C-alpha cells in the first residue's frame, strides 16, 4: 500500500458486497460496479448470493440477497473471501453479512431504515449504529431513502419508483470511495434503461447525489484506487458460467458443422443454460423445454441419433432422473453432452448454493457397467472451454460426456478473453458417407480410439437400428451371447480410457517433490491456487494442482501425485474425489479437507489448513 | 415426393421376428409394411422409434432407420428426432404399458405439442414382456398375476387422453382387419401433426381374446362401426343401425324402426375442431354401443416442428449475428 496525496491509497484488490432485499437492485448495482471496473482495466470476479425464495418477506434475514464483486490490479481467481466494503440497504442485510466482513472494513448503510420496525424484522434488539457493536468498522450511515426522495422530488415519480433508485445513491458513495468513473456509471445506466428512458436521468441524478454526499460531508477521509491490471491484454467480456457453457456448446456445434439441440427441463441453478440457448434461433440453435428431466435427455438422445450435437443441462436431482437414459447413450454409443450444474444436496437440498457432491453420481450413477467421460470446469469463463471440449471429445469418441460445473461458477462471472472462434480446434465427428460399401455396420469401430462410425437418418443405404439391448460387436444385431457381452463391456470401458489422448497433462504449481501437495478439482481451483500462491510466495514447501479431467484422469496423474510427504485433497463434499484417487492410486497416501456448507472455500481457511499441515 | 416405387418387401428387415406365434403384432407389422410403400416417402428418411415391451421390438423388423429406447420414453426420443430433423418421417411403436403407464406423461405432452409423428399404440390391455400383469387399460376387476383378486383401478381410454391433450389425430383399428389398418396408417402418415392410432391387439399368451367381443367374426359387424369422414355413421351386419344424438348423448337406433330414417343418422365430421363429438365417439363401448373404428379425429392445427422452423428462419433473416464470432464480440466488451 502506497499513500499518495489527497488521501488516495492504492490497493491491489478490493471486495465489495452489495446486499439488500431481493427487490433492492443489488444485482444491478453489482454489475454496474463490475462493468465500470472492467472498463478501468481491473480484473474481476463476481458472485451473487440469493435465497431460493423468489421474494421472501421484505426486511427479513430470509429475504436478503447479495452480489459480491472482487476487483484487482492483480489477477483475480475468486469472488473474494470477506468484504472490504459492504453496502447494506437495510438492517437485515447488515446482520446477514456481519460474519463475512474484514475487520476495519467500510460499511455503507441506509440510516433511514435503522428504526424500530426494520431493526425488529432483522432480529436486532438494539440499534447497531448506536450500541457500539460496529466500533471496529468505518460506518457510513447515510440517509439514503430520504435523500433519494429529496433528489427526485421534482421528477413527478411516485414514491415506489423513487425508492427503486436508492441503490444508485449507495453506488454513488462506493464510486467516490473507490475512485470509479461516474461517466461510465452513467453510461451503464443509459444502456440498462434503454427501454425505459424516463428512468435514465433519475437514476443518474441519484448516483451523483450519493457521490456528492460522500464528497461534501467529508465522511470519508481516505479513498482507494485499484489500478488497471496490466498483465491482462486484449479484448474481454464479463461472462457467467452458465452463459459461457451455453456459448461453448454453440461454438462446438459451429466447429463441428452440426446443428445444436438442447433437450432440457428448468432446474436451479442450470436453467440459464436453457434460457441462453433459447435466444439463438438466429444461429439455428434448437432448444426443447421438455415435460421432465427424462424427456429432456431422451429428446437429446433422439437428436443425437438423427445427427445433431445434442446436449442436456441439469442439476444434481435432474441427473438422478436421467440416469437410465445415460445408460442408453452409453449403450447406443451416441455423442451427448450432459451439463450438471451442481448444487447443495441430497434431494432438493440447497438449490441456490454450491457444492461438489455429484462427482460419484457422475462417475457411477447408472445401472450396469456404464463408463462415461467426466470433466469439470474450474472458473466461470473456462466453462466455455470445457463445454467446447466436452462436445469435441463426445463427438470424436462417440460417447456421452458429463461436464460438471456448479452454482458458484454458473452464477458467478469473471472477465473472459474473447477468442477467435475460427481459431478453435476443428471437431471431426466420425460421420460416414451415404451407401457405405458392404453395408453400414453400426458397431464397426475406429481401431485407434474405438469410436464407432456414425450414420444418420436421411442417408441413403445406411438404414440401421440401435437401442438399449446389448448389441453384437460390429453388426449391431441384438445379442445375449455371454462372450459378446464381455467383449462389449470391455470395449466401452477401453473407449473411455483411450480418450486420454485428448486430455492434456495435468499442470502442477510449485515443486515436483516436497512436503505438501494440495489437490482440488473443478470450481475450487481459484481459491486453492490463490492460497497456494500466497504460501509459495512466503517460501513454504507447497505445490498445488487442480483437476479438470476426472474420467479419464490425465496420463501424468500418478507422476504428479508421487513425491510429496503429504497429498491433501480439498473438496466441497465429504470426500468423493479423494476416494476416487485412493481407488486409482492405492500406493499414495491421501489426506482430505472437506467442507459441507454449500459455500465455496475461503482462501483464508485454506491457508490456515495448509499452514497447520506444513507446521505439524 | 419420390419416384421410387416400393413394395412391402423393401421394408422387411433381415432380422428374425421373435414374437409369439399368433401374436397380433404380426398383422400390425404386415399392415405397416404394406402401408409404407404408399406414403410417398423415401425409406432413407423414415425412422421407427420405440420404448420397451413386446411391441417395442418393432423397429428391428422394419428396414428403415430405427432406435429402440427406454421403457415409456419413445415419445420423448421421437420428439428429439423429429424436432431436430423435421424432414424425417418419424413413427413410434408403443404399447399400453409403455405409453399409458410409465410413459403417460410423455404421451400427453407429445400430443399437446402436436409434433408431426405417427404413434401406433398396441393396446392388448396387459403387460406381455413381463409376463402378464394388469396394465392401465385392463378393465376394472381384471384378474392377472398381480391382481389375483381382480384389479380395483379404473382403466384409461387412450382416446380420452388424446382428446384431453388437444390431440389433432386419433384413429382406432382392430388387429384383425389388415385392410382397415393399412388405410388408417396411410391417413396417419398424411396428417401433419401428432397422429395417434390405437390398435386393439391380441396377446395370445397372457390376455387371449381380450378384444374378442369387438373383433370376433360373428359379432364384429354389430360391435364395430367404421367411421369415415363425410359418411353416415352406419353399422351392423345388415347395415341398418346408426348413431343419432339425443341431448348430449349418442344413441344407437335401427333405421326404419321407432320412426328413425336415414336422414336422422349423424354424418361423421373428423375435421371438426371442436372435439366434443370425437370424445363421445371415442368413448363408446359395449354393450350399449359399437366400438368406433377408423379416423375419429383429424384436424389441422399449428404443428410444433413447423412453428419452430418458422421462428428459426425469421430469426436468421432478421439478426445481425450470423455466427459465433459475431456473437462473442457483440454487446459489452472491454479492451484492456
């Protein structure tokens, strides 16, 4: 931290949390803040935190929704641990977020709402603004509601509409505190309210009001600046995991020159994939909102049989329902991408919260010997990459693939460097031509990767049948022959194993041998990497690796895992990946660090755990 | 559509047919392979889809494209085939266990969406492949292995589900009448929308003669009425019985008796958008009424796959975004 004149302090990273009632526009404020920060050149990641109830009673803890933004001069890998700045639009939002604040952080509240009625709704017995409980924080208790109404008095807007701009007063204060560009904030509003132009000026007015308030009252003695991240160059956009997943599938369809079909059923937190793809009829994308999860995947299998790049999107409970159909996709050896956006389980569980507890289901949750390729994305933006590669592997190896993401990646966002789609790898499905010489044989295989060749309806002369009954090798005739079944079970397993040629070697951070290797998979990558980096920079003997390919594992996995006194596997479940590794590598001793709170890892808790082991 | 002249043989596959001797499925297969040469579609564009059950082995026996899916899921599987590739002629072979029980949900939604497929419902009122348990179409009180004291549940009438799902095409045929089956399958193929054909099919092993009161040689003329669009609703061994409407109910009358003349007899209008009469006709059952056969309902309505294609071509024509590069660079981007 370097102090400059005018009490502007330069900092590397700041975490800002916007919290309020579901209707307080916290998502909008958060996006406004993150987009304008991106324009200034900051790296960023965002994460919304909302209840599964749509509009829980106003002013209560159950109704608090939040939007966290982590911006940095340096690279950002997570949406941040505890907040440096909290905007709490009511007492409930303050109370809800108190345990996620850094000591000494700045709290901006609407002082007008800290009166008996709202305090009681939030469960406060005394007013925290007056009882000294916030003495470790810098509190800005601005009269946001009354100021907003005063500013908009002349506009003729009704009180309800005026109050919807309260978030802009708060953001004006945040812009002052963190030296953001008001012009960009106004531009954002102009874009946002393009269809309701009467609201642009009023919102801008309130934002300026908040900014002036912070400036004039000299509430804030020190402001902060987060300089641009100069290591990032190029053209970026802010993207959520679900949008990135949808776009990855679309890009794969384009590179494979196949039509894209998504059969799906709405389910939190995966629904946005369906909604996003439904927008793109202009690119020929077909989405089929089925009557249930089973029909979603079955329609996708039908589309695959007919020659589409077919996908289905779901969350854990939906994956359970699709199990039988996934077996059919394995048996018919058709390409199919299954996206499971994991959430807290079991059963309905915690629908809007994140967890990594579907791994075993993805690997083994089917009847019979039904191996599938299983992959996991590790950041909101790399959902694009892994969706693309899930499709590529599925099409080129003629086998279904499960891509695991989770609520944290799906709803969170980060900057994504826009690729040139034409530079993405080409995808070559093993399609046959019409009238295959000697007659088309559905289970004739490519000798190298064991993918069967793909004929599709509409082709002259290639009429054939596939289905869920065991098929004779090569001919595809129904067969109950015991030796044929043995052979087919091995062929299907070997086909999945051989997909390893398209799995990149596992990357390792830090020394190849030493005291501690920390392992993660999927969405915990950012937190584990950040924690590792901190300790590594402190000179600790620690390495880290985060897996994206689970089945098959990268070819160098055993090599990576060997050579450490301890291998610690960190995951947001009760130990699914660690047990999978134990099964695959019985000679390596693994220890585990599990969190079952349906919340992402905090960097601080990882650092603490790693230090405990290193110092033991 | 095509100049290719097919015969029945062109649609017979090289697979050995493994149904029980005397099974009604043989005559259905034969009627389908007889009908296919006359629907004017190249066999490279035909796909048979099925679920699980005796009838669901059907795709293996037709020399077209075919996919044998999961129990109850044929309608969903077929929806994916048709919606993704609407130029294909898609046929579903399914049974009363497959489509009325485990797949009941998919059945009604297929119909509600009006996706242009042809569904042949083999209704033998029993589970055959699992060896003789009652099905959702088994009559109340039916004694089977899983209902040794008789069932205590009411059966579905497929026709009512179709009408209740805003169906656009429903027909019924007995497996004992190859000529009628062929005619009706051709009508089903011509209909743009979800065509449902219920075949009263005999399971020779587990529910033999279940439809005998309808299809038996001695009784069939009096116990069936073959409905044809635009024709009088007349039936009977002597062709002198007919249907009239009294109040909100149908009634069987004899022409020349009780003052009824030919003029009083109803004319079948399969194209009436209002399904009320089709519902009454579909519900008719013995002994009060003959069982209605033929095309009971065939109306034009918006078809899912056609509407989707229209939306796509409109979107393609009007959008500035022509490919993925356009999309990823559109909207809010930041140059760092």
